[in-house]
């Protein structure tokens, strides 16, 4: 009891002492002319000695402000900034007591003064009508920090374990550098590799489509775009870094990124080569390319997937040796009339994996079990070229083009073995096989958008054409042997060469017209035509022992499918755009028809049908305050079943599952609704975000599977009445900053509910699944000294069944992670990432929990241009990859190959040469 009283007394004395050492500045800010309060004005204190930001706050909707900070005897500048108004500046010799400034009037900025730039007068935050702007120089980071570290310092910005960035709850799906993509819009290359010290401003806006951007319409999405502007004196020069590393067990890594900026021209080259599963491109300041450290949680097992312009590099299971080379070019031609951007990537990857799976198959009348083992080696070479051209024909006409091409060649060799048992452990079937395949995938796509505006503001016409051509060819050599034990079915042995070819051509044309009704309301009319044509052929040849060739055609395992889908639609709508509310509503009709044909065993089957369905979509966004808003959208549309689901021929490709289409399938009708509320109070640095949504699908197309006594399946497709899902959640984040110390914490929960229907052995079952995902995170930061960031996530999954052999199943998962980074003593950087993961109910023979502890120690020398590191992956040698997946038809436990413990030594060289002069990075930070 005495210890508790002492502890409480200590806390009380500490709080009193802190209160005695702080002050509060307060007042109210109004417009000098209208006397109206000014919301979201930035109030901040700077040091007279070196102009550094001491603290800041934001005025509320009534213009009131309250700024608390530590007392000081040194002179400070008290400043107020508001867009389009003159800055307010008052020098205070010291601040030793609370002070109320009363009513402060700001004067509107005159046109003549707009061009005047006063150095050092930039406030830390500006909140404009549609843009949130942070002054990067007001948020201090370490000299070696990248943009991601800078973003983590900004109020309202959160970066989760998978690297997803949100601002005030809105997900960031587009990151630009000086208004242009930097190796794609994904943004990871920019945030993880560009040095924070060269960033001038971080601007956040609502994400617009290219048509919204060119036409000037308001954004309809609920996502955000971050634009990183480069400091003017650093927008001309060369900068980058290169890393080489080698370790135990022959592990290696290397990465390079160099950039040449000259005004509007930007050339960047990147490269990466490693065998530590970093199939993407990351140069993390602590762990470089090492997976499982920084932004890769034990929750996701760090598969290393990486996306650029929709192209995925790696991902999945196993261990990958990868190489990546890329180049990006951006410029402005012909007096800024043409705005080009090019990217090219060459990547190679060799992935090897061994898998072990135990699956419980859920049937209406019982269960079966399947044990399987497999291994594979996959070798891929990929090319990806993408480009953008924005051409300003004249002041009223703009043309946008974005041709892209992707090609990949893959070789895959695999072996597999599986056995299935009934509830009495009687053997039902077993199969083993080996496969070797070669795949050549080619894809070309282009978007052409033209917009013409007229003299009347808001009146415009537009033409939008999207086209895509896909040509995939696959050659498969397969040797399989399947044995059936219960029903007397003939065993199935195959030694075949199979040639698959898939060709798809898609074209969508949209013609739109906009006519303003008044300043805030616009009438929109749109016609569109969507054409899809595809051919999918499969030719199978058995091995002929007499000729020792694969020259015996197998008609039972060969077929050709031709499909044509056409959608013609027309819609009319209204778009509202006001200061506090914006939205749109469009109503129309889709005329859908399909013309599908199959050629199987010489029999040609044709299916044609036509449908007419309404189409409705809309959204509304209401701004309650500068940083508080409500957003909602809704959508209804119908989609056609695929040709494979419709055409009623037997697909015998899988010896354990025969698939037959159903010509009587109806289109699926989909209803979607979503809403959210977000609020970030910059005065208190606290944010709240909540969302709610759901989907309802009528005439959902599902698989209908019937099993015989050998657990051999015959699958077709049926429409069921409905399926639906609902999701909701909220998150809270808060930060406190006093001088060099910052405390940040956040918590939230995600809840998902799914209802589905299915057919197994001709019996209709229903499945209800609920998933709860609470999480909490905390960070304690002493600037330039240490960062401590623990986090915890929990997942609870409940599944309930009707008309099924089991009534329910559930499992839960714990995930804890602790990140620490120390920058003391000087020139040393010590990083620790410790994670613990526990997964309940995993079947026997699979490890339920594991620890993943990665450690990195770095030393900066040679004027901080060189960084030597030693890193240890999986210090405790405990890493595993065991997962449990629950679906309405199966409970699957799986284990895959993962990286084991290794030590890596690396050396990083950093180059920064701006304006022809090489600068000391330490001086740039401290000046």
C-alpha cells in the first residue's frame, strides 16, 4: 500500500511541476472586414534565435485558440497564418505566464503582396479549401531519415504494419513527387527512398480520376493523394544511395537508387538483387531490404509483395531470389504543353517452396480429411513498360494517353502428393503427380481521354476509350496417377502434353456531356459501350509409347470456348459542388447480352441471351468543419456469369473434380453502400475515424459440388437467393508533443460479418461468419535519441452453419510487435523489431506460435556518406509459416517454407549533390 501511495504522490508532484513550468496563450481570430471568425488559422511560436518551430495549434470554428507550451525566458515570435490573409507577428521577450491576446484581427492580403515571399514565415500547417499542407521543415527527423519517417511525424498521418498510409482515416492510394508519379502511383519507392531533408511541402488532397482532374470536377472518391514538393534549391542535382550486403548461409542483398533532377526533368534508376525474399524494392533506413522488419508484421509473415502500376513483384510463399532494374523519366515538353512520364522494369525471380497441408472438408452429412504435400520451383522473367502523356492542345482542350505493355515468361516445376480419408480414417483416394509448365503472358492496354470545355463555365464534352489485349500461352507436361479405393471407379493415370491459349480483347468507350444548371449544380449525360471478346482453347496429347512422342490427341480433355459480352448503357445525372457539400447521382440502364460457344468432342454448343437492368450510383460528401466530414456512396449493378460457368460441357482436366457449366444461370445483382465519418482536431492532435458498409448480392453464382464414395467431385454452378456482408469499425489516434518528446497512441477495431449460401451434395447450407479485429499501438519518441513503438492486434473468427455436419467453428490469433530505434551514441543506429504470433486451433503437427526478432546495428562515418551495418534476421531461430483458413466448405491448416536465421553485413553509400555542390547532410539538418 505504501508503494502505491508513493507512486501516486510522485505522479501528482510531477504533474504539478509540469503545470508550473507551462503557459497557455489564448485568444480569438477574426476577419478585419467582416468580423467573422477564422477557422483553421495556424497559430505558432518560433525561436527568435534560429526560427525553429516551438509549438503550434489551430483555431476552432469560432476562431478561438489555446496554445500550451513550456515556459521560456528566451525571446520568441508569436505568429498567426491564414490563407489569403497577411501574417500576424508579435515578438515576445519571454513567456513566463499565461496570456490572453483577446480578439486579433487579420487583414486580407493584397494582390501586390501575393508575390512577396518572406523566408522563415511558413507555418507548420495550412488548411485550405481542398488541400491540407504541411511544411516539412517544421517537423524534425534524423539526418538519414526517408520520407516515410517524415510522414510518421505529421499529425493525422498513420502508417500501419503493411505500409498502408492513411490521413485523417482516409487511405492514401496515390503518391506524387512534384505532381507526377515516381515509379508508379503506389508510392513506396518515393516514401522509402527519397530523403526527408529535400522535401519542402507535403500536400494532401482528395484523389481524383484522370477525367476529374482534367475536367476540374470535384473528387468522387474517399481516398487521398499525397504530393511531395521538392525544395527549390534541391530540384537540380544528383542524389541517391547504394547498398551491398553479404551474410551467413550465402544470403546477400544489394539495392541502388539514383536520381537526377533538373527543374522539370527527372531521371531515376533503381536496381535490386537479393535472396532474402525482398522481391520488391525497399531501402529501409534501419533494415534495408530485410523482410519482417519495419512495416512488415508477423501478422502478414512478410511475403514481400510489391506493386507498381498494377504490376505485382513476387509475393506468395517460399524463398525467392530476385533481381529488379527500373528507370523512370518525367519532363515537360514544348513549353509545358506535353507532360510525359515513362517507366520500365525488368525483373527476374526464382521461388522455391515446400508446402504441407491438412484440410477438413465440411459436408452436410459428414466430414472428410485430406493430407497433402507439394514442392515447386518457379522461374519468372518479366518486362513492364508504362507511360503517360498529358497534352494541352489549347486552353480548352486536353488529351491524355497512357499506353502500357507487360510481358512475362515463367517456368514452373512441381511435385505433389495427397490422400483423402473418411471419418473412420478409411482411405478414399490418393494422387501423386509431377508437372512442368512454360507460360508466356503478354498484355497491352491503353487509356485515351479527351476533354473539351466551352466558354460557358462547366460546359464540356469528353471521350474516354479504354482498350486491353491479353494473349497468354501455356505448355504443360503432366504425369499424374490417381487411385480410387471405395466406389470401384477406374484409376486415372495421365502422361500428357497440354497446350492452353487464352486471348482476350476488351474495349470500353464512353461519351459524356456536362451542362451547368447554376454555379453549383451540373447536369451530366453519358453513353457507354463495353465489348469483351475471348477465346480459351485447350489441346491435350497423350504420350504414345510406340512412337515415344506426345502425338495422340485426347478429345475428352480438349475444348475451345469463344465468348462475347456486350454492354450498352446510358445514364443521366446531377452533380452538386458547394463549399461544404458535394455529391452526384446517376441513373441509367444497362443492356447486357452474351454470345458464348463451346467446341467439345466435335459438338458445338451455342448460348445467347439478353438482359436489361437498371444502374444507379452516387455519393455525397459533407464537410462539417475544415477537418471533419461525412462521406457516403452507393451502387447497384448487374454482372454476367462467365462463359466457363455457363457452357454445359464436361471439363475433365482435374481427375478429382469434373466441372460442368449451367446454361440456366442468371446475372448476379449487386447492391453496395458505404459511409464514414472522420474528424481530426489539429489543436489537440487527436483524430477519430469510423466507417460502416455492406453488400447484398441477389442471384449469387456459387459452386454446387457432389462427391461420390471416393470423394471424387462433380461441380456445376447454381444461383442462390442471396449473400450479404456487413463491415464496421473505428480508430482513434492521439499525440502529445513537448519540446523533443512525443507520445502517440492509437486504438481501434474492425468488425466483419458475412452470410453466404452454398450447395454440397445437392443440399443447401448457410454459413455465417463474424470476424473481430481490435488493435492498439503506442509510440514514445525522444527526438534524435530513441523511439519505442509497441503494438498489439487480436483477431477472433466465429463461423456458424445451418444444415451442415458441424454447427460452428472458431479460432483466434494474437500478434504483438515491439519496434525500438536508438540514435545514441552519436553516429550509431540500433534497431530492434520483436514480434510474437499465436494462432489457436491449428491441428497437431503444426506450430501454433512463433517469435520473430530482428536486430540491426549501424554506424555512420565519412561525413555520414557511408553507413556500415550488421543485421541479424530471426535472432531466436523460431520463424515458421503456419496458417489456418476457415471457409464454408473447409478448414485448412498449411505450412510453407520460410527464411531461417542469418547474419548480414552491409555497406551503404549516400550521394547528395545539389546545384553542382556537394552538401554535408548533417549541416542540412541542423542549419
